[in-house]
């Protein structure tokens, strides 16, 4: 009875479209005169379709629609823009650039939901005022899609971030701009692996035209393609039939009495695909000798993947009571989206999913439980309506509210519900099925057995059973993949009835990322017997005495080999608590990887041993490597400073990459860096201080001169570190005709670092003459003051500066002239013009405002010195080293009749001298001891003094400055451990630390994050202050609990993990009881702390909840009965915590918060400083393993004991010199 068949949007070449077109061709051959087929599309190539229907000579009918002109532009991404950075580096910046240039709404085509959410997150931080950004993708709720389609906000423009659903399925009015990423997600069926993976691919030219056309529906539009035209390799969309499983399609054709092998496909699928599908259908008992069976007919009615249909029927035939469960699971797996609403903060949404998964052992059971709870949220169904809200069950308010409350996708859940009803009805109508009523003892096992049998290509196992984070192996396909964070396998260790950890699984969803990596979801545990293991993963080697820094470097080096075939199944595992690095993999790779590991070990050990820093030892600064081995004296950082301009970097990470690219220098060769903007020019500069002269010279030879800042003068802009110039500084008095160039030429350019004329500024002031005007009317400005002089005797001042007093009642001015004569003439004129009359001002009085009359005053600078009376030029010279300075000084002392006077000089700034009552007494004693003189200059605001020692050799002045510095050195406390940070944070929070400081006349300075504290004041007060902290810490330690987690347990904490969410819930619960709980990912430590007045009972209860959570993660608490001995064995195998540590020096049990050596990982406590000071040999080494101690660890050990460190530095320098 059908005479006309219309196939619209034929260019999409969907699976159903191609089947319908094939059937229509067969019908045309049988009904050539009374059957017509209309193929409709806006972008297809009609020739291809006409040829298929044997109508090559026919003329296609073109129906011109009202389409406005759409201009096109290409905007390909910048060079080196990876796929991972495409959105942040190209898509969002392009939107921000193009949006103001166009009218109407904007469509931004992106490949998928995750990309849309990422783009929205970035774009919202840079949102234009009149813009409303909205997402649009297929799995959205109808309500969210309607926000886009029915958008009508006045004076607002919409930017829609959409997938290809907006190409044809939905029409959005008033779109004038299309920004096309040129990417889309496509499902592709791998014939050999029998897997459907989701890929991100470049769209076809026809899809690009469809997207472009969206901008011309209502007016002229514009399309910007974020790629080059030549990248559109495909003319049309690849037919879905060439990239999909044909199992169900062929079964439906057979039921329609078509032969799949001779069926006229428009694009013939590979013969292997057809044969594989027919073989599977035969195996599933759907067909028998190319004829459909009753089972096959039922499968076509279900319209599911035949393997999923088989799963339902096979379970149902054995366990009738499980029908509802398996039908729901299949409906969930077949749904067109996720049941969870992932909008808003995606990380929070995924964390909610992970939290729900924590109480289950299977992802499929977890999903079913969520669906079942949603279904039961409604009342009983009566005549298709909910008994609670009286709405049709399809529009049940109860379920909608439940979805909104629990962040569920009501649209998808309703789709699943409808599918379940349909499937259940069809199965129950198949009366030929005779299910058994066997009791299902272990549902998980039953489901696992059937899924593994039907989906062997999707079965696999965890590479390391206790560490699911390390990935999995899909056995038959030989794919290494990672498990999604929300899976139940990633929340805790689950055990079966035999107390074995779930290691084997079937993954019902496998996706391939743009990077080529695989992610698996929807896992269900299966018995080991259902997985054919080709080669098991086992421990290949264990490296002991490995610290965190060593482990990180080793992992990075080994990652460089990940493209090698032997590295595919290698797992690297670092156990921080036991200081060991384990490498696992197939036994066949052992002979290959061990030499590689040994080579990497040697390279890293050499690198860490050569790490150095510049440390001060009195007036000397030297270079020390790990082990505190002195390798060079007198490395001055001021010499190694480079100031750069035009650097395209805003952050330290960008600068790190830029330095590596331009200079070829690693970041660990940089001692210091900083960004600053010049006040006068607003130019942005970067300064870098290198650690060694060799690195500095290397950088200088490679960097372009366009990046180097040319200094305004040879002396730089900032005062160098005072200590660095000790022993290298001289002050030289020379005749007034001698310049800096003369001095440098005399002593040699190779040894003079700086030569500064220190009395130049003072002389300039003496040569200038100025006057000052006080009590000026507030309206007086520079123009008026200049006019007063010009209309009388025509004087033109050099500078006129006008200001106001702080109370804003009167003004003042400073006027500078060429000479004293001009100044005196101006003073006389101003006295006549300004000082003859009074004017009123209003000032506050005790009883209110009071009017007061004042007169302008003229004051001249009375400077009697003339140029002829000026002292000689005085230069401050800094030499490249102490030897050069001493040589120049010594030679000047023996010279006769020289008009060059040379003196040693050393400067030291002491802050807050008001805290030291005996400051002057100590200063006088130092001058007497070294037979030198000192001049002190007060430093405003800081109560400090800048002391300049002179009248002595460079050695004596530097020693005097060094002694003064040591006498008034502050205590610097670096808070390295979590315990220290929490202790001082509490003292700061309750104000105790500042109270003690006031009582002891100390000053406390802390950095922004309160991790570095400086204490200034008398040494006796400093000592009392530290004792008070020690006394307070005794009580604090009772309220401070730490649990360092084992490597296994620590992997279950982190972003989007249920354990972290549960820990936050514990913290929230007990915060009202003055307890706090937190997890430090870096140290894998849980910290529990109570405030000062906490009840220890509450603190213990809080700690018990944390311990219970840890037991759940390791599956130590299980409702399965087992013998006590077995439980003990299990707990011995699976512990939540790391091993107890001992200090390598005193062998006492140490706190978890104690520090660990970076290279070997062993622990040390406060005794380390004293133990290392007692040694007389270098390098300094760990007492347990004789590994050199990293230079950073040495600095940390002696951080609060500079005297002991100085003693060791002297010894090391002595070793170097001898």
C-alpha cells in the first residue's frame, strides 16, 4: 500500500538509512511502476545515489530554500598546539576574539560533552557582559535543551557549545556566527577485536557544510573554521555500516528473508565482518543454516545487541527471579547516555558517583541500584499513573524530584524504564521459554559467568591486584587500559567468597581517547577461570633505599621507554614507607629491563650527587654539592644575574619551558627568578640568577641580544646582597677629575665588577639652587607660579613641583634654578607677589571649625659650599674576588705621595635595633676588637641601622660586619613537616605566638603562607620563646594524630574517589566537636587534629571512624564468615599503614611527620644536626645506607642551627683547600 518512500538527511548514512535504501532498491526492481523513492538532503552528492539505483541519467531535483549568504574564514591553531591544549589555547581565545565582531547568537561545535564542559569552565572566567553561554548535546534533559531552543532574554546574546546534534537535529534561531572545531566523536567497530570504541575524528566536508549552514538560516552569517580546508579529507560522512557491528542488522535481514551475502548494500561491508556476525548468530542459536530460529525472532523484537539479548535469556532460563535485574542492566548499557547528571562542577559530580559506588562490588549492580531507587521513588503504578502525584508515570513528579535531588538524568532513566517494560513484555509473551526457578546464591558470580562467556574480548585483569590505579590488561585484544575513577574497582579492594581480591573482570564499555589511551567503564567481576592469561605480571626487581626525589626521577626516565614494545606491560610502583621502588611485568621482559633500570639508576645518582647550592660561611660564600662537599669558593650570585625583556612568559612553568627551549638549560640550574614591571616605562622584565658561572656563560652564548636588558648604567638598578661584597669592597678617594673609567682602566676590567661614584648625587644637590614656598592657597598651580616670574623679569626655573599638605588645607612648592642669583631674584619677586596679604583657612577646633588667616612663606636653601670647595670624588669599588681587593689595598698602603686614598669597607644592615638595648655596646666592642671605625645611618620605619665599617683592611672590615651580623641574626624557622605547620598555625590562630613576642620584646615576621617564620630580638629572649613553644607542643602532640597510609591504600584517595569524599564527610561531622581530618596526597598521610579545648574522647571517636574507613578500603571488614586464622593472615597481608620508622642516627621511633632523605628515603629526626656535626669526614652520608645526603636535606637539617652548619662549612672548605 506504500507508494512513496522518503529518506531524509540521507547524507548522514546511518545504519538504518542504508538498510532502508537497500530494501527500497529491491522493492523498486519488483514494483518499477507504482513505487517511488525520494532521497532528500541538503549536502549529498546525488550522483552516488543515482548510480546505486541505476538511474545515472536522471536529473536530481533541486529545491532552493531561503538560505542567506554565509562567509567562511579559516583560523588554524598555532604551531605546537596539541589536542589536549586545543580548547584552552585556540578554541576559547578564538571565541573571545570573534564574539564582539558579530551579531546574533553563536554556535561553537565541539566533539563531545567532556570538551563542552571544559570549554564552558574556561570561557566563564572571561565572559563578556551581554553573553549567556549554554551547552547542547544529545544526552541532555529536554528542559536543558529547551533553554537553548527557546532562548529569549532581552539584550543578551547566546553562545551555544554544542556537538553535531546541532548540525541537523535541532534548529536554533538567530545564529549568525559558527565557530567549527572540525571534530566529532564517532563509534567505530573493530572487527578483529569485536570492540566498539569511541574515537575523535575530523569531520567530512558535507558535515562542515552543514555546520556552516547553521549561520545562514535567518540572515547573513559567518563561519570560522579552526582548521585548514585541506584537513577535510573525506567528502562525505563515512557510512555507519562500515564502522559498526552488523550482528543485529544481519539478523533482522534474515528475518525479512534477505540473504546478507547478496543484499544490495550501498557500501558493501567487508566480507569478514559479515562472516563473523553470521558465525556469532549461529553460536547464539539465533540462526540455523541461514534460517532464523524462534530465539532469533525474539532477539529481533528486542532490538538489542544479540549478545545482550542472549545474556538476558540465558540468565532468565536458569534463574527466573533475576529477570528484572538483568533486563535493567541491559537497558542501562543500551541507553543513549549516562544516568548521572554531570553538569556543573564535573569533579564534584564524579565524586558523587564514586561515593555511591563505594558500597558495591560491581559497576553494573551499582548502576542497577541507582535506577531501582529512582524507580521506587514513585508511588504504586495504577492505570499508568503514579499513586502519589497522580501524574502519568512518564511524567511522574516524584521521580523528577528524586532525579533533581540526587543529580540524576531523568530523561535517560525514563528511557531505561520504558525499555525495561518493553523487554519484559516481549520476553513474557514468548511462552515457548521455560525458565527454571533455581535459587541464586551469588548473583555477582552468575552474572560474571554469563558476561564472560558472551564478551570474551572484553575480559581482562588488574595488572597489580592491590593497585587498580596501575591499569589493566584486556587479554584477547592485548590492550592496556585504565579504569575510570568512578568505578567500584577504584574505590576499595573487594574480595570474593574465598577472600581473594577481585582481579578479573569484564568491561562493558571501552573508549579510546584522542591520545590513543584506553579507558574502561562498567566493570563486573568474573571468575579467574573465565580469563585466559597469556603471561602473568610478576615482580621483576626491587630497588631498596630509594627516596621520593630519586623515585620521581627514575619514573620519569623509565617513561621515556614507554614506546618500546617490552615496556607495554611494565608497572612502576614506589613504596614511600619502605623506601623501595618495585618494577613488575612479564617474566619475558626481565632481561631487557634490568640493564635499562641500572643505567637510569647510575645517571640519577650522579645527578643528585652533583646537585649544589651556594652557602655562606661568615664572609665567604662557596659552592657545596650533596654530602656538603665544597667544590668552589666565592661563587657570587650577583655576578650570575641576567635581566631579560620581551620574554613571552607569564608564569614560572612557562618560563621553565622557555629557558629550556632558548638556552638549553634545565630549571634546576636556576637559583632564583622573578617578574617585575619598570615603573617609568611599564616594560615587563624577568630576572634570572644562575647557580654557576658555566651555566651563566652557556646561557649568554645562546640567548639573542634582543632579550637582554641594556642597563641604564654599569651599576645596575638594585643594591646587591651586602654579604656578597664583604672582603671584595674598597672605597677610594681620588681627585675630582678622575672618572669611573679611569679607575677601571687602572685596576683592570677583568677584576673590577662595579665602580660607583657615591658622592655624585650629593654634589649635584650642592650645585643646584632652589627655594621652597609654604602656606600657598590650595588653588595655586605650576602655571601660576611660572607666570609670576615671566611677567616681571622673565625668569625660567628648571623645575617646579607643587604639592598639598596632608590636611589638604594649603599647598607648597619647590622651585629649582640654574644658580644662586636666579634663585635670589625669584625669592624677591614671590615675596612681593605672594607674601603681602593673608588668606583664610578653616581648621578643626575643640568646639568646631575655626577660621584662621595665614601668609605664604618663602624659604631659600642656604648652601655656602661652592664647586671649588667640593671634596674629591669618592668611588665604591667591588672586585671579582677577595684576593684582588686585598692586593689593591696592600699596594696602596706602601705607595708614597699618592693622591689616591684606598680604604676597606663592609656594609651590614641590622633591622629592629630598638629590640636590642645593648646594640651600641656590642658595636663599640667589635670596632675595638678589629681596630676599625663605623658609621651608622638610621633606616626609617624599620628601626634599623645601616652600619658601614671602614679604616681597616678588607679582611678586618668584613670580619667586623660578619660578627655584627651573627650577634643580631634572627632565628629562622622553616616549617617542613605537617606537625610543625599545624602547631604554628594553631599558635597564630589563637594569638599565642604574638602574645609571647610582646612579652619577650621580640618581633615576629612570617611569609604569606606562614611556612617561614623570622624571630628578631635579644638571644636570651629568643631562647625563652623557643622553650615556650616546646612546652606548648607537649599538649599539642596529644591532640595531633597522623596515619601514613601504605602505598596500596593511598591509591584509593584522591580526586573523584569515594574514600576522599567519605573523609570529608567525617571531617564535616566532627568539626562541631573541634576535630579536623585531612589527607595529604603528597605524603599519603591522614592527619587528625583537635583544637586546644577538644575532648580527647571525641578525638578518639573521630579517629576510630577514620580507621574504620581504612578497614573498608582494604576489605578487612567483611560480612563473609571465615576462620580467625584466615582473618589474621589477611590482615597481615593487607595493612592500611606504612611501617614504623626509626631515625637512622638515634634509632628511636620517629614521628610520621619527620623528614625523609630525598635520595635514600630513610628517616631522620632532630638529632641529625648533632650527629652530623660530630663527623670529621666528608661527604656527609646516611648512617644506614652510606648514601650521600642531598644538599637540600642538609640545609633543612641545620635550618634552625646556623652555628653548627657554619662549623661544618668551615671543615668542608678546609678539606677543599687542602
